């Protein structure tokens, strides 16, 4: 599935097999979130986008929660630990 979202700054975000794409009306920038040992396709967006109060764009992937950090112009990935995993 592909997902499309228009954020508060007017950018259009499109998920694809190649990564997360941001269209500004003229050009497309592709962000390829990577986590050691994971393929890009495993990090594909699996649901809707959410924009927080700081205009960061949050999204879910098959294995992670991702966030486009607007101030850094980069993607951060966060894992969800199982209850039985050691958090140290």
C-alpha cells in the first residue's frame, strides 16, 4: 500500500518501495530510513501519517515507528520493545 499526506507546510509525503518521498511542488526528495540489519522494504510505511505540534511527521513501519524530524531534515526510527525484552 502507498500512503499520501499533505502536511501543514504544504509538502506532500508519499510512501513508496524506495522510501519516504517529500514533494514540494517542484521536486521530490526521497528519505530512506535504515536500521542496521534491516532492508529498506522492511521499513515501509504501514499506516497513516501523523503531524505533531512541532510539525514533525510520524509514521509506522513494519518494524519501527518513524519520525521525520523537521529541524534536522532527517528520519529517526524507534523500536517497540516486547514486554519480555531487557531494556538496559
